[in-house]
């Protein structure tokens, strides 16, 4: 009963907070109207990393304020805003739909596909809805049919996404969106951080580190490595001197906490294996020597950002769009698996330590190939925030 009353009190506090935030957001004074001109929305704190470089560029190259709506009461944006007064954060979750229905600014930036198909609906005209990716992938494979149909514009990572979206529009008779070939600030950010990490000669771990970071799909749990021979993998790693970090996807933790608890118990048997759940932190990428995944887009963040190899376990592939083959373009997440490292079958997982030894022995050769692959996948290398940020400034001002 005591815990129930405590939780009830917290929920009531959040409701009261949302009422105050709505009042503050939709105040009729000139400052509030100016803030609503350019709006970013994040479902949780982890999404700030995908907006961060765009926001920094906008703040440094315009006089615009940033309205940042989040559905996470503990979002890091509230701390960020303390150091940057032109960022105006608002917490809205249960009242989010009502807030979107009242938005009257110029631009709304989201990283949520399926606009209008789920809880997140379009704001009234003439708000310009812009989609930005939160992972490197093709636009027609992982995502459900119609995922981008209700957006006005997309900040594309490379020219291949333009071809995919235009072909989709042609096949289904859709109105053409504005497609801005911006690039991907997130991987650029990781790369810059990693160059500094290497320059400083950080040696946080004396042992070689293997990072296991599986994917998550709401409708394809069998694609996840944690649902397969993960115990065999732990057993093999337990015989080695590798330090092994398991970092489940935050959505997997949220929905399958019981399975995560089971895995945590198994890991206790092995002193060199640990569970990492510091979800907003990307430090694990910099400290890992190799990544093991199934179908997660973190493979691109890791390989292109740190120039280190990936081992892909070929669990059953997830396909969000059952009609993706109509587009006639091979998805990059399939085409580049072998080029970012090596692929193995689930039944070969006990050979993982030997595979990793071979990869690490040839990591200089691997690193030399990465710039070419990066140029194929990402436009405007180290200028993505500028290209995307300038587009958002222009749309917010005109």
C-alpha cells in the first residue's frame, strides 16, 4: 500500500507538471510563439544524441530558439538546457497528442516512423514535418509500409535512400517529399570522439573487450541473439581472457525484463562477462575492440565510427516491410554485413573466440578499408549537421 501511494503521488506530480508545461508552451506572448517556430520531439532521453549536432549548428548559426518536447521526465535535455538558455525543454507524455494538435510553428523534427499510424499524429498545417534517422539503414526494408508517407521531408543519410524513397513513391503513387541528402551527424560525432579517445591513448581496460549488442524488433523476437545460443557464447567466452560486455537494446530491456534477469543470473557464473545497461552512454563503443551483433544498426555506428570490426550472427532476419523487394534495391543493412566484418551462423557460435582472434590480428587491414565504405554510405562526411541544420533554419525562418 505504501508503494502504491508513493507511485500514485509521483504520477499525480507528473500530471501536474504536464499541465504547467502546456500552459508555458502555448502562452500567447511573443517569446512562446518564437519558441514554437522550431520543435524537436523525443520519446526518451536517448534520442537527444541524434539531434545534438543539428541543434548545436542551429544555435551557432542562427538566432532561433529550440523547442524540445520530450516524453521522458528525466531526459538529459533538462540538464543540457541549463547551459544553453536558447533550448527550451518541455515534458509532455500523456498530453502529447493534445499538444501536437495545437502546434502552430514552422517546423517539427521527429525521429519516429509511422507518423499518423500510431500515437503520434501530424500537427496542423502548415507545420513542416521532418524525419531524421536514428540508425543507418535503408528506408524500405526495416520500416513498415507507409512509415514515412505523412512526412513532408526527410534528412537522408546518403543518395541510396533518395533512390529508395523515390521508387517507393513511384510504386504507390505517393506525393514526393523533400529529400535532403544531409549525411549522418551521429556517426560523425562518434568518429570525432573516437579520434580523441585514441589520441589520448586511453587504456581503460587492459584486457581486450568484446561488446555484444543485439537488435530489438517488436514483431520479431526470434531475430534477437539473446533468444538464441547466447549461453553457448557465454560458456566459450568464459574460457578466454576477453572482457565481455553485454548491452541489450533499451526496448528489449523494457519489454522482456524477465529474460534480461535470466541472462543476468547466467552471467554471474563468468567473472569476465558483465551486463551494461547505461543506455545513454556510448562509451562502450570506444572501449570495445570488436562488436558482436545480429541485425542491429549499431554495427554501422561501431564500424564506421571506431573503424573496428563486427561479427554478425545470422539469426532470422527481420523485415518490417514484406513488400520491400518491389523497390528492387538491395538494403544496405544486408549488402554491407560481410564488408563490415564477418558473418557466422548461430550453430557456429562456439567458434567465436577464434574468429575474433583472427579479426583483431588483421585490424589494420580492416581499418584501411573503412574510409571507402564510409563514403559509399554517408554523404557530406563531417558536414552533415551543417547541411541538415541549414535546411531546418531555412524552413523555420521562411
